[in-house]
C-alpha cells in the first residue's frame, strides 16, 4: 500500500467578512423585531466574523454551493495543480444545491476539466472528511495517482429570513436561565457560515516544499446506540424515528418547516462530547494508533467555543491530554462552515509557516446527525 500526501490546500470564503452587528442585516430579520437570542448565542460561540454567499446590499445570492466548491478547487489550480491530471474528484457537503444530480457531478461540470471518477459523500460535518478518505484510499490502493477532495457549505441559502415564518422566541428564556445552548432554528442562524475547502492528494510528496502525509483517518458511528439528533427534510416522531419529506404534502412542507434544520437539544447536550471525544479516543489509544505526547497540533472542529473546555475534559478522561496551547482553530474569524471547517482550518495553519517538518497533527471532526465522529492523523514531511 502506498503512502498518501496532501500536497496543496485551498480555501474559498465568499465576499467580505460579516461582523456580529451586521449578520441580521444580511440574513434578514424574521418577524417584526430583531432576534433576542442573537447576542446570547454570539457571546457563547465566540464567533466574531463569518462569510455569506449573499450580496449585503441587495441580499441576493452571489454563489451556489457548486460555485463555492469550484472556486476552492481553482485555488489549487493557481497553486500549480493541473486539473487534467486528476483521477478522482470527491466532494462532501451537507446541503447540495439540488436533490439530484449529486454535488460532485455538478462541481465537475462547473470546472469543465477532463473526464474523471467523481464521488459525492452525504452527511453533515463528516461529509467533508469522508470525501477525503475516499480520495485517500483511492490513492493508497493504487487505483488513482492524483485526487481532489472537498468540503463545502452554503448554509445562508436556507438561513435567510424569507425562509422562516415569525415564531415566538421561546428559546430565549431557556438561554437566559441556564448556560446551555438551545439548538433550534434561531440558534443555527447565528452559527452557520458559508465556505469551501479543497485538498490535492497524491502518492508523491512535494519535492521542494512541505506537505502532509496522511497516517490515519479513523471514523466511527454510534447510530446503533443513539437516536437522530440533527436533521432536515424530515420530522422526528415521538418514538425517535424520522418521517421523510416524501411522506408529506407540499403544504405540510411549509406548515411544519420540513426543510429547516432542527436539533434535539437534550439528546445533544447529554451525548455529543462523550460519543464524539471520549469513546472514540479511548478506542484509538487502546489500539495504539498514536501517542498524545507526540502531537504538536490539535485541530478541533467544534461548532461553538462553548464546547472547548468540555472537549478538553473528555480528552483527559480518555487519557489524551493535549494541552490547549497546542490547539489551533479559526472558528472566531471564519465561522462554523460545517464539512468545510477542517479544510479551512488546515489551509490556514498549513500556509502559515508555523508547521515544521516532523510535526504531527491530530484533527477532530464530530457530527451530531446521529452521533458519529472522525479523527485524522497527519505528519508534516
């Protein structure tokens, strides 16, 4: 089996950054008064700037998800990658522009490069890393020599005010009475951002510059243990099962907000860190996949700074004490871009000249859809 290297990383963030005071102007106000929950949520998540594929003056869309992804890939091209040399294109996203054709096919069409194998991975935050794993295993097995993997999100497309009916902000009282976050529709409006990232992988390291050798991509699902937590395009029934959009009438799609993103708050707060940090890290360390003391950089994708200390507590519980001074995140400046987040984090760190030859990196990507998680081990060579 061959070694696999990440040779180039690119990120694309649409338009100028939006600060906290202007989010509601860009997304639009729901109802007859500004959101009362916004300031509480922003104080907790510590996001300062984020990016939207929306013109702030006209409030019209400036990019589709497909276009965001293609722009990130063109960044690889500007860095010297010959797109016509690529054997595999693997793209992950939470919300593609359409139900079909799949997202990666649309990205290939947007790029207009030569025929190649194209794969789209579904999911939420893990869809970006599963796309990366497909590219990785294709090269490792010898089926491909060069591959591109992407993660992208265009969350603002469904977060604009026009997509919501005025609702009583019952979650505000919950937010004010306790410090836990209510992951409801209004919460997600102040959390999610747009952006895309792309990586070029090959079986050969860069000849004259640093690259990242992929040592391991470990992912695991706990859907056999826990019910669905985050969902869209369906309703969660009292027995925990999901009823999909195809079983509702078009009028019910509107009345029940079938296509909005929703979260089972109690299930999330009770389980997210235990099942995406403590359990998988314990399993990885039992299998001697890595030694915590050898990790130079830890890149955690958490949706809110609220979870930072909780993640660290569970890491210690699992016997994986990586001091927080070794952590790198750009959540505050780039926002929560879902499946693109790990790409956008790695792009900034990789191109910062802070990573040195021999450094070992551990990336953490959780998903609350039905509780799954991934860790990726990299070495700078």
